């Protein structure tokens, strides 16, 4: 979006208070114009025809038609980049992930209770700007439909053993939940430990990890403070906590931190990448996937200079080519790869000697 043409946003929520708060937060940025609001999907349908917004913000819990049903219809008939807002409950966490599968660009925790809208405001602005640059995409097959869908083609497992310092690191933001699903479901069991940072709200990260656990060939869980990273398993950074790794002499342990946000994010990809000791970097495979902003680029460059094998998702397959572009342009990523080639790249590197990583 050019500076001369603001991003036109339609706010859809059954709460008049939330509609006002969201509208005020967005209108504070001159790059964004709230062109209208709607109290339910039926009103929203007419407003979309009338106003032709660039981006929607969408509540999931509304009368007459729920947000998920509306989003599914929208993405089939007239795809519009959509930022979903959901209250913080376990059930709504599952709904939020389903919204991302259906094609929502981002999911944010809806203000309410002890959650401060002031904390949400900057993230909302970033999410709307990311959505305005996003490529609408088709929904992935649902879990319910998986019985009739062919399973993902998993790659052959690497030989057992290997240096305990081997490690796979992945970072993603906008569009990342589905990108990570596509990569991880193709990976075999038996790989080195995997640590993942996905920009995601608190309370939603556990549902995300649980969803991956039901789809992958290896164990996936939300990271716990002090937990030992194990081969054949993946840890996902909890929402609102940075994930750092500490080498203990026989393996890596997870360390969770509530320190300051980095690049407006907690967890931040850079915090994870920069926590790996430089002496271990030559045993590391690290990559940045789709997302808006710069998070991960500095840490990836540091890892590459220390001998890690690094990559970034390419522009054609990224929902938002922000983080991958920064990692490529600053020299942090040694290669750019389409999404469907990343799993094979990771598996190949997991079998290479550490001294070969930097040139892989």
C-alpha cells in the first residue's frame, strides 16, 4: 500500500464497545482508514459490497452467523485479507486456528477482562498492515476431512545417532501457522530437536502445538521452562514468552523469559536464534518463514556467520514476504526456498556433517 492510499478497513464485531475501541486504535494511524463497521456477518456482507474494504477485522462469536462460517463463505466467494479477533478461551483457541486454516491472515486476542486493549493496539496496527500486503490463499484440508485426503508425503528418516549439538530452528509470523504445518507434517521422526517461534497470542500457542502434535510423525508440545530438548521432538514457544536455549553439556534446555518485546513481539525469533552458542552454530539448521517485519534476520545472520546452515522462504510462496526478505537481503539466509522444498532441505542437512552446513 502506498502512503497516498490508506488501507481501508471494515470492523466486524457484535460488541459496540469493541467496534469503537478497534476503530479508534486503527484510526490513530494515518496509513489506515476505518471505512465502516458491522455488527454481524449479514450486515458485513452488505457493507463489503458497498465499501470494498482492503482488510476486515472479524469477531468469531456473533449472532445470526458465527465468524468461522462467515469466513469460510467469504474466502470461497470473495477473498479479503482478514484479521480475526478472538477471546481467550481454550475453545476459542481451536476456533482461531481453524480461522487461520480457512485463510485468515492473523489472529489476535480480543480485549476483555484483564487483557489490556492498550497492549493490543500496536499489534492490531501491525496485523492490519500485514494483512493489506498478504496474498489470499485457499484453505488447507480440515482435520475432519483428513480421513478422505491423502496424508502428507513424509520424507525418509535420517540415520540414527549424530552429534547432540544438532538442532533445527524455525521462525515465522503472518501466515506461519499454515506454513509450519506444511513443513512439519512432511518431516519424519528421528530428526534432531526442533525449536519453533511462531508469533502467536498467549493461550493460542498450546492449541497450535496440540494441533501439530496430532498431525506430525513426532512429538510436538508447548515449551516448558527448563525442559530438555530431545531428538525426534519439537517445542513451540509459548505465547507471551521468549524461548531461549541453553547448552548444558549433553543437550539443550529451554528457558522461558518474559523480557521486553523484540520487534514488537514476544516470543521473538531473534531471541531464540541469538540464544544458541556460537560454538554450536555449525551444527544448526535455521530458517525464517513467512511474516511481516524484521524479526529473525539479525539472529539468522549471526548463526550463518558462525557456521550454521540458513534459509528463508521465497517470495512466491510467502503469505507476507517481510521477514524472509529481510533475512535474504541482510545475508542471513544462504538460500531462498519455496515452501514445498523446505522439508526436504531440512532432512538433507540433518544428514550432512556439521562442517558441510555453511555451504549447503
